[in-house]
């Protein structure tokens, strides 16, 4: 701090020499002895400008710059003595060095500068001067109290605040792969944007990287159909391999159906709709759309007024056995699967669709097998559609997964339903 005060005094003396040729037209009073001097526990500065107000503000800015520089030097020296981490030292020094040169524009970002004001000035003195070229300039001198204990307090406050914000940044970056809701993503992005405005060092790049990663999460959200029946759609939001929640209500549209309710449940969203005005058209759908940040996440959920989707389920692996095959295809096969019924009433399975990624779906139609009773029911199906061996074989794989649909109906009511098979395990003998 002593070096700073000496430097400030030297600058003031130089300024006094520069203006020695100027004529004093007006002044605030008798010139105090402290002007252009040095006093312990005080910062003495001068500012100049075309009018008194500008000169006053420039003097106040000089005080802020002196305090920032004092804090910077003390943070650097105390950090070195205490052998704190080098990264922390560099961050603080770079920050304060940059801050000292942009104090006026950036002062709102540092809490300890908020208390610096003219109301705390102990004494001031100003002069209205006429330059040799007849132009007018004002000089405003300020004597500002700044004892050593206050400097130490500011150093401590700054380091504490800087550490706190650095920990906040690290925590926000660590949460990228753990967020559970869209609102948490948006909140974390807003916090990173706020931190970015505060930091002036390499941590700005970390903030930008974090914002980019969170924005990528919003762009990666999918809408996945869960379980539906005609007149009711259930879906959830998926991010990667896990579900994610949101309190936002979607925009829902349909060319023929009339949406009657939208309910955000804990683990899914339920949309009920009236389909009385819908004809049998394979393009009938409920379009669900969200706006997350600048990303649009949407999906049309198709429904068939003649064939409802429903609620049976499977849990045991599917087993495929080749009946005939050549070098590239399984020409015919037997699919052995177990279907579990939640109810005692009879039902009939009409169609099964099996989907492998990148391969045309296998459709087993006109099944017409009926079952009755709650619990497990074995279903053996002949697959006559050729299946490519490459991409479907489970040989050598720890876990093989398929997706698809099971279409069935209630024998009592005739109500048709569909069960969505998603990432279900299976085995093959090829």
C-alpha cells in the first residue's frame, strides 16, 4: 500500500507541475496542506475534467483504482506467504490487474467497491483553471480515509468472495451430468452467465464451456411414449439414458382431436383428448412441443382410432431360434416370448413388431392368439420375414436390446391397446 500511495503522490505532483502554467480562476477555498501530499491511512488523489462534476467523478475513480491495486498487491503477497495454490494466485492477480484498468465500467461487479462514495470523503479541494490556450479545466482533490485494517478486511473479503464464486463455478460444472429437471438446467445456465460477468480471467472460458454444455443438454431432450390408449397419451422426457422432469406445460396441437387436459405427473405427462372428429387415418397424431431456451423439442404421437394402445408388459428376454438361414439372412425363425397380463380378463394378441436399429422392422401380423388370466403367458411366433444376421445376432454381446410394439385387444370390450417395447433384452442362436 505504501508503494501505491507514493506512486499516487508522484502522479499528483506531476499533475501539479503540468498545471503550474495555468491561471486559477476560482477555487473552493484556501488550498489545504494535504493537496499533492502523502498521509498515512489516507488516499490522496486528484481528477481533472472540463467541468467540476467530471473532475469529481474522475477523482473518485482514481480512489477506486488505488484501492483495487492495493488489494491486488496484498492478495498477491499474502497468498505467496501462505503458499496458496498457484492457480488461485494467478486467477486473482489477472482479475485484479484487468479490473484496475477498467474500474469505471466494471465496478458494479465487485462488492467491496460499492461502499466507495463521496459521502466518505474527509476533505476536498478544487480549482478552476485557465490553460495557456485559454481552455478551461477543473482539478478536484480528494482526501479519502483508508486505514490499514480496512485494507486487510477488503483483502479478506475479496479472497473469500472469489473462493466462494470459484466453488460455485466448479459445482455448476459438476452438475452437468446430474441435472434432473429442465428448470435446473436453465437456472444453472443463468448462474454461469452471471459468473461470466464477474470473472475476468480464464474462468470466463469455463463459464462459456459450461453454458455450451447445458445448452447441448436442452437440445438433446427427447419425448418418449410411455403407455397410451385411445383418448389418452402418456409420455416422458428423456435425456440420454434417463428421464428428466419439467414444470413447463407443452403446446399441444392436433388436426382432428380436441385436447381436454394436460397433467404433469411425477414421472410422466398425461394428455387426454377427444377423438370423435377423427377418421381412420394413419396420420392422426397429437403434436407435443416444448420451448427450452432457444431449442424446440417436439414430437408427433400417432394414434389409430381403430386400434388402441394399451397396458400389457414383458420382462423376460425374448429368444429367437433360426429355422432356416443362409450366409447373410435368417430366412425364417421362431420367436419365444413371455407376456404378462395385469388383469384376469381374456385378451388377444393381434400383431407384434420388432425393431432393430438400422434394420427394417419385423412385422408379425394376424396372430390372433388369445389368453386369459393374470400373470405369465407364453407366446411362440413364426417369423417368416427375412432377418439380417449382421446387426441382430446376440453372439459375443454382453447385452442385446430390441424395441417394438405388441398390439392386443380385450375380448370382453373389444378395446384395442398397444404396449411399447423399449430396449428389451433378447438372445439369438445365430
